[in-house]
C-alpha cells in the first residue's frame, strides 16, 4: 500500500514567486534538489509523522525551479505552514 499524497501549501511572495510550506508538522525527506523543475503534481518529498509517512506534491498553479530545498541527504524537521 502506498502512502497518501497531499499538496504543499503555496503562498505567493512579493517577487512573484511561490513559497511552499508544509501542510503538517513532521520530518521532511526525499525533497527535490535545488534547480529541479517542478509543476502541479510533481513529487515534493515525504513527510514522516511518528509511524506515518505521507507523500508531498507540488500544488495546482505552481510551476518553477526549486531554489532552496537544502541538502538532499538530510531529513528536515518542519512545522505547519
């Protein structure tokens, strides 16, 4: 059985780009590398919460290149939003 997929939260910023935020608290891993081209439905990593894992996806209306995902070999604790 595969993990459910949920979209990241997207907020436009003053430069006309999007800031993507976590939809839940957890540990984010397997995120796309800096420079990756992403669009709606593209994989955006995995969010772990205790023993649950949720696949993350780029939300509708967002297309562009990743500019600051962090090191790909690290899991990163994230807060909601």
